[in-house]
C-alpha cells in the first residue's frame, strides 16, 4: 500500500498556488507559497482519503500523469490507513484483532478509529499481526521546489 498521489499545481494572477488531485477530486487546496501549499496538499489529501474510509469506500488508485508532482501522506496517516485497509482485507472482527494484539477490544477499536491518535509503534505492531510489513521510503522534494 502506497499512499502517494499526483497533484496539479496552478498559480493565480497573484502568484498564489491552487492544488487539485486528479485521482482524488475531493482534495482541493491553496497556499501562498510552495512550502505552504505542499503542507496544505498533504492535509487535504489525508482528509479526503479519510472520508473514503469512513464511508467504507475503497481508496482511489493512483495513476501516473505527465508533468505532475507526487504528494505522499505523512507517516501517521499512511500507517493509520494501511491498518484500516488491512483490517478490512483480513475480514476479521475487532475481538479477533484485539486477541492477536493481546489487548482489550476497546483498544482495538481505538486503533481502528481513523481520528484516534494511535502511536506509530502500535500501528506497526497492528500491521504485523495482520500479516503486513512496514517499509519506509524517502524521496527528494527537489522536483517540486526547483520549478
């Protein structure tokens, strides 16, 4: 599961940035400079994808587009979404997840709550008991900042 989507950046006459995601039309934002718009794009993407999961809809698959910049979710949102998707794929009950984790069902419910601030270590542990492995990848932002 990779949570990276390409984004279209446009500027208005005042040199502000306007951002849209072709694969996630609900994610729209703007900013006064490149740093601000990139932060806002990450937040807008996270909120839009969260709404898909909260409505039990599959996340949109990302496509490759020419001349667009890739925006990746922050680590916490990416792990939280990976847990939600992996739990749904596993087709188990929350009680079974709690049992696998050695925790109470209330803790399993909190882990699955997309708005609950679960620790990264707990999210990684949850993915492990669901048969998934976390892989960290970093990318340079030079393409975006040099244009």
